[in-house]
């Protein structure tokens, strides 16, 4: 209702003074402390000249852009810092998880119809980690150690089945200069991905330390070393501060 009210007010203002109040475009212009900053641009639709602009919440900007039919932009600097591959997004990980659970349920139903009287002891597991029992007599494939695109410490490569893309990308690969806190999060993320615990994988990937770590990696990739160094110092200070608070 708040969005509708906002849109109706802007529509009325545009009817009164179209050269000043017509919404021309919406943009995400900055990323500050992991918070996106949106901006609304108003002006004359005939000439495209911007008369004035104001900050807004990205969600408000998206709504107004959709309702008014105006373009929506993302600044290149924001894109370079915050862009995430689709296979590493929360939506993709949830979709993969739901597809996996649906496949398991289908296998359980098929196995139940084929062998209604068959009973197997729970927690059976074939050596090599290829088959496991669900505890109700249903046997289904299980990802083995090192699968799901997880690079373990000391390994020479990854194994990434085409049907099960890794949601962790390179953020499980340990680096010599990683902080101990980052190494711990990477190890936990690798375990979560290997055990198909997507909820834990999302939580670990979005940990404040990992968010800042990804921004540092992005800045280094773009050749913005000074900014990366400043952010690295901020990360060190954040880790020390949280450890000090935990000690109390």
C-alpha cells in the first residue's frame, strides 16, 4: 500500500508538472557497508533532461520502475563489486536443493512400489561414499568426499558433476594469506557443500567476514589494490573486535 501511495503521488505530480516530476530512470548508484543505494531521476521525458534526483531504497526504486515502465540501471562500479554468478546465488542453491529433494522422494516412491516388502537396516553405507541408506529401506546416491566442486586442501583439482554445480565457486579454496577466521569459514563451507547442507552453505557464504572477503577479492581482481588493502585492514579489525567481544 505504501508503494501504491508513492506511485499515485508521483503520477499526480507528473500530471501537474511533467517536466519536473516525470520519473525518467532508476539506478543503483553505490554500495556502502554492504548496503545498496538507489536513486530516482526526475525530469522532462521529451528531452530526457534530468531536473532533480533523490536517494531511495532499492526495493522502492524497483517497484516504481516496474509500475512506471522506466529503465532500471546498475552502476558498473557496483556491478563489479557485487555481481554474483547465478550458480552461486541463493535462488540457485535453493532450486538445486529442491530438485535434489524431489529426486530423492521420487526414488523413494519408485523403490517402495518395486519392493514393498523389502526391509534394509538403517544407516547402511557402501565404502567409497557412493551409496547410503535413508533409514527406511531406500537406497539412493550420495555425494562422496571431494565432490560438488569442493577443492580440498592439498588437492590438485575439483570434481564438479554437470548436474550438480558447486554453489561455493572458489570460496572454499584456501590461500596462504587468508586470515585464520576466513580459513575456518572456508573449511566449514566446504563441508556444508560436500554434505549437501545448502542452508548452512548460504549462511556461511553470507557471513560478514566472507562478504568483506569477497569484496576484497573483487577489488584485487579489478586492480584496485589500495582500496583492497584498506578493506583488508577493516576486515582484520572486525575479526579482532569480534574475538575481543566473544572473550567477554
